C-alpha cells in the first residue's frame, strides 16, 4: 500500500550553491577511545609501523570524510600542544581535566598529521584559548606552517617533519561560552582574546582561515547574544562562526519527534545566519561570515551525563560516550545531512563528531574487531555521492503530527548535481513511521529527460536494530530494483541517482 505521493520539483536554474567539500568533515578528539585503541593501537594486529590501526584506516577511507578537526573539543581548552611533539619517550603524562583521563601524549600533532595524510583528509586544528592565549596560538601556527629558519619551524624540522603542514583552517578555541569549559569566558572576554589571537596567527600565515566559537548549542541561555557580541569584536579577523549541536531521543520515548530533529537544525542554522548578517549590517561590512558546523551528531547525552558521578578514577582512554546507533538513528542522521546540504551556501564546513568509538560511525574493540555503525551509511553516501552543487528543491509531501515540533512534512530531501558528469543525486528521508509515499519527480529545463538509474535504501523493520561486533551487518543499505516507480518506505534513508537519457 502506498500513501499520498511526494512531489519533488527541480530546475537547474534553482541552485543553492557550490558545495565546499569540507562540509563532509569529522572530528578526532583526545576523548575516551577515539585516539588510543581507536585510530592508534601499536599492538593491534592490523597496526602499521607508526601504530595506526589498518582496519580503522580502511573504514575511515570508506566513510570518506574530507577534513578532520583535532585535538578537541573540550580537551583543547587545557592542552599544551608542545606536550605532543618531539621524542615520544620524553613527552609528559598529564591529567586531562575535560574528560578526567590521563593523557600520555603518545599521539600529538605530527602523528595526527601523518595519520591524516594516510586517511586522505585535511587537518583542521583548534587552539587552546581556555588556559592559554595569543602566544601559544601564534607559535603553533609557526610550528605548523612556516617553512624553516625560525625557532618553531626549525623545532618541527628537528622533530623530523621537513615540509610545513600548511594547516588552513583553525578554530579559535572550543565552546568558550560553556560553563563546563576550562577557561570559560564571557562573550567580551572571548571576543578580545579571539581577535588578538587571530591577528597574531594571521601575521604568521596570512593564508589561514579562522573560525570563531559560536554557542555550545542552541539551548544555551546566551545563544544569539553570544554570537552577536563575539562577531562584533572579531568580524574583520575571522571567516566563520561555529555551530555545535547534538540531537537525541531522551530515553527512547518519542521517536516521532526525534525523527523531526532536522527541522530544529534548520532553525538553528537560519538563526545563526540571521545573527551573522545582523552584525554585517550593523558594522556596514561588505564581508559575509560563513558557518562552520564543526560538531554535529546524535548523542545519548542525557545518559552520558547520568554517569558523571561515576567517572571518578583517572584512567587512560576510558570508554566514554560509546553510543550504539539504531536504524532509526541512521535515518535521523540522514535528515541532518539533508539540512546541511540545503544550507550549503552558508554552512561551508561541518564535522560529524566524532570519528571512532566516541559517538562515532566506527566502533572498535581494543585489540579486536572494528565495524560500521548504522550511522556510517548515510554519511558515506553523502560524502561519496554528493555532486558539486546543491539544487534548491520544492518538496510537497504528506504531513504528520509530532509532540515536539507540531505538524511536520513527512519527507525531507536535498539534491545535488555534478557539474562534470551531469549526475543528479537525490537524498530523501521518509520520516513517517507508518506510511510509504511514492516519489513524483518533476524535472524541467535542462533537467528534463533525466531518469532514475539507481535507488539505495537504508530501512529496517525494527527501528531499534543495531550493528554489533557479532552481528555487524544487521543494519545496512540495500539496492531497490529500478522500475520507474520510486517508493520511500516509512522510516527510510534513500539515495536516488538520476542520469540524462
Ligand atoms: O564531542 C564531544 C564534546 O562535545 C566536545 O568535546 C565538546 O566540544 C562538546 O561539548
């Protein structure tokens, strides 16, 4: 049985814009088991001579992130980057105050840059503006990006790295509005330190791109006012404002509302765009600030924080926030990707937080197996299949009611066109828990004559089905036969490819 149809209208003249490939970024923080027993485990049977797990590298390449943010997160706000360079045997073991862990510093900047090269990803670095400031930040840029002949660049060379890392994108601290942040600041305090750090960092390397901290999430009481004040202080020196948000179905109670989370992501992005443009107008500036959604995901955060009192012992690489994602959560993750694609004119960069073990699409056992979580698939689909430009769609679909967001469209969708191959890929989610809907595709102008060549679906009759080490393929996509009729099943993630006759 098929419910009411969904009409999707596309015309090549209606585009959102070129997609910056850095929209498909991810995040590696020194948190839990992301680094140690995640990407790095020298005694693992698949480890290479540098200690990187080969099984994880293979999965990361298949996932396809384009850029990876490092080393935090909350971790960076009390981190001394110098602890992580130079001979490994001389590096200090420190208390990591963000995650109540011991940090051995076996992996630091140069190791992570090596790993990034092997994974084929661009490195995005965050500087510590919590316990440190302008001096440490400008020294780090010199260490990373200056060719040689100065104290910090020669130190890098003595550490065995001759060519500069040429790191382009730098985050000016992390979530500095948050009371949980080491070195938490008011917007005025943060704006001042961020603008001065930015000036010094740019003097070392004028080609870098800088991200100012926005709010830690859209529920912060200072959200909006924080962005406006920070941008008023920093406008001329920064290129992006950051957004962070995690979505969850608290205690698995309201799947219907949770499935509509991307409506709130749309609103969040629109509010930050409006705030950035308000400051642009106020300052009479010709420059437009873009958005870096550099932490987004689904996170069972309520459950995580219930464990706060248990995290008493100092441990190395404790198992923190190792969420196991369901089939329904993969569908929600798909809707969040759709929201990002539909805002790709302003959201130029984004990072799925995080990459391995900690709220991640890839999970590992220490010394053992690695596998794909359900959420791996929509991310890999978009990173691997999105074309060069986002199309502006008109979608008319059935609607249904939710407790949290009221009446919502059952179908959300985004489409891209590849300017080299001409291929169009439509990413669509049917959020209705009960009703299938048939797609009525209306393509006109130069898009007339396209037809569906492929339809890939992720859907499971049990929305709570998960992948585990023993059953790693329980949730995975399947191919639908191409018949001329495209039906979107209830609670499904769909990738529909179209080519010209
Ligand atoms: O990604 C996990 C944590 O969430 C990050 O360290 C922090 O920036 C955010 O609050």
